[in-house]
C-alpha cells in the first residue's frame, strides 16, 4: 500500500514538474529571453567584438527612445487601437523644445554640461506637453468624429511632420545640451547611461500601472470587448483619451531623449520610429486585435529588434536593410500569433 502511495506521489510530482516546464516553455517572455541569448551567441561567433560593453551601450542607447514609444503603443494596442503618430511626434516635440530653448531662452550650442540642466528640464516639460497635445487630438478625432485610430493617427502623423518642417525650415535646431546624460556611467563595466536608466525607471512604473492598477484592468477590458466594458460602467471614451494622451506624452519624452542624443531637434529624428514601436509590441506578444499584451514582452521585443539591427551591421550587412529586417520581424511575429491562435482553437 505504501509502495503504491509513493508511486502515485512520484507520478504526481513528475506531472507537476512537466506541467511547469511546459508552462515555462510556452511563456512569451521566456521564449523572448531564449531568442535574445541565441542572437547574442550567434552574433558573437560571427563578430567577437559584438559581446562587449560598448556594443551593449549602443544597443541600449538606440533602444531607449523606441522603448518609450513602444510602451505607450502597448497601452494603445491592448485597448484595441493603433498610434501611427508617435514617430512624427518625436520630431515635432524635439523641434519645438529646441526652438523654445534657442529662441525664447536665447541659448545656443555653447551651453553645455551642468549649465544646460535647467534649460533641458524646461525643454523636457515643453516636449512632453507637445506630445500630450498630439495624443489629445488623436483621442478627439477617435471619440468625437468616430474616425478609426489608423486613419486618425495617420492624419496627425502628417500634420505633426508638416508643422515640424515649417517651424524648423527643414533644418535641425541646436541649443543647450548635456551629452553626459547619454554616455555610459562607467564605460569599463556598465552599459547603462543616465538617460537609459531613467527610461528603465519610467517603464517599470508604467508596467506596474498596466498590470497592477484598475487603469490597466480597464485597458484590457476595452480591448477585449468595448461594448461589454461600456455595459460594465467603464467610461470608454474617457479611458481612450487617457491612453492616447499617455502615448503622446511618452512620444514627447522620447523626442527629448533623441534631442539630447543628437544635440539638436530635427523634423526627421522620429521618422520610421512608429514602425519600430509596432514591431516591438508585436514581437513582444501583443495582439493587434486588442486585449492581449505585456510590458515585459514589449521591452524584450524592442531589445531583440535592436540587437538584430546592431548585429547585422557589425557582421557587414548594409544599414539600408534595417527596415527590411523590421518588416520581416513584424510579419513573422504576426504569423506566429495566427498559428498559435489556430492551434489553440483546435
């Protein structure tokens, strides 16, 4: 009798272990981490210099601005929408911020380091405000005129790009800056710059906000079924407004990040970044149909995106192929989601 009990217990333990391993293997974040490790190993074999603090710093620096807009895009996509204006908003917010510091404060590019701290803080407020206003315009078009998000944000993308070109006359605007914010804190061992560290903190806070707050719960509910969410007493229009305002504000913050990195506000600084943000969200496991997605997946998706791009460049692939790679990754991620959905129904 004891032997039978022991056998049953062992069988139950094996079954539990097997189910845990199976669950771990099907976890999106686990899969993405595995893909990251494989990519690092492959690119290091092809180019040993890839595995270095300098490369990690470059990848994370590129990742910073896109991570911000990708997190905002995650909220939007989970709610069942899309925001194509984030790339143009990066350019517009950076240009207006630079214009304000140069023309209102009268500061030029000779103002650097600690002397640039207060102007950069003001510029950040201006940049985030510009992004917030773009997000509110998106929400207004979607809620009041019932324009589908794709068209509404496509319109604001064109308008934002146009305004940034008009204001800057098509040329970058330089002003006060502190490049030490974007350089590594300890180049010999630490790839994180102060700017990237700030981005990481913002992402952690927003991740908790999405996954642990009522706001996040409402976001998932609206993306899953807006009619049911409305019937449950959720003010869908107000919530959509807050989501697009958040996405716009993060795009504005990304605009300041890019300004600090480049030392100037340029209308083209965010061109194509909306595609990178969507790629990161989709690679991270979010469904473009809404109701599904996680911040961790998005962050890993963005890291994979820039790891692939940096790795290909280091092994000799022309930079012009970057957009092709992004398009392929988006198609592959959506195809994987479709196959997974079909297998789930079976």
